[in-house]
C-alpha cells in the first residue's frame, strides 16, 4: 500500500517539502522564456539569447529555450519547462504580458526579467540603459 501511495504521489507531481534534495552534480538548468512574437533570426532577442547561452555555458550551466505563444499567455498556461519541472531557474526575455509574468514569478523558482520591468511584480530585473 505504501508503494502504491508513493507511486501515485509521484504521478501527481507531489514534492515532499521536507525531503533532502541531493546536490546537483552539474550546473543549473536555466529556462529561458521568450514570447513567440519577440523571437526570430534577426531580432535583438535572438542575439541576446545567443550571448546568454555563451555566458551560461562558460559558467557551467545549461540553457533551455521555450517560445511562449500568445494563447499560452492569455490562458496563463504554464510553459512546458515548468510543468515538467525541467529547470532550476527562469530568465524572461521579450516582455511577456504582466499577468503571465506574475504567474511565472509566483511559481516558486528564481526568476529574472531581462530588459523589462513590471513594478507591481516583486522579482529581480536587469534593464539596459540604451539612452544614457
């Protein structure tokens, strides 16, 4: 019976908050989320993503890109990277909607917004000053 309960808990995605997590042997798996309409081969965010991947690799981490379509944002559907628990942290590029960003920030992972900021959402941000 105990094994059936444990198996069912695993299937439902239960994570014991008191369980000791094993230390990771390698770097972090960092999810990089970009709204679909902000990303194409010749955009600023494509170049930004490339530089971000170089920096993550040099630091011994892994980057996983997921493009977020408009309907996923409007329905507030979590990205696959979060639903499958594949990442340890998130980097947001290209300014998802404020509501969607709030959902992502409230998920419990470390989240950083690059190149945008919503004052109503408590999260770390890095915004370039291309005017100053």
